[in-house]
């Protein structure tokens, strides 16, 4: 899914509103989309690349942002390729999420294939039961 298309989708989650779509969240950090409900955030990144370093970087930036009073989750929307599968990326990120735990309030990362997140013009409702059963979930505990 192209970056511009992803940012223009109607991302939604019950009780959350879109805070940012591609703009700077804090200095040096421009996630694709951010939803907010008080001090809780859903940070979303859509990537068509195959670099595991890119996914790790996205997680590190989200972890750094989600500290002190800020809490939330990261959603990685992935365009699968023969050498980049959701399961592989999840396995790669798991140990790093555990390692980061003392430094962050990020403790859940959802990974979902782009066609499963947005099978038509309307993406799944984030954090809904359908989204949770469709996504691959990694936790820090």
C-alpha cells in the first residue's frame, strides 16, 4: 500500500481520534498515523520494505515516544513479500520488545498484512475483536 493512500485511509478505533497523519509528532518523529484518547496512543506505520531494521526502528521510535505518562500500542501494517512475512517480523521484534520494557510503556505491537487490514476501501476498526483476531500480536510479558 502506498504511503499517501495509507495516510488518507479512515483509520478508526473506538474512543480515539486521529491526531496526526504523517506530520511530525515530536522532533524527529513522523509516524504514518497516530490516534489518541487522552494519554493513550495508537501509533501506526505502513511499510512495503523488506528491511527488518526498518521495522525495528519504527518500534524503537514508538517505544521512546510512549514513555512517562504516554501509553499505547504500535500497529505495523506490512506488505508481505517472499522474504518478508508478518510472522518473521514478529519473531524478530519479540526479543527487542522484551528488552525495551524497562524503558517504555509500549508493551504490545500488532502486525497485520496490508490486505487483511484494509480488504476494501475501509480498514478494520483498530483494537476491535476482528482486528485482534486478524493481527499477529507480540507482547513484552
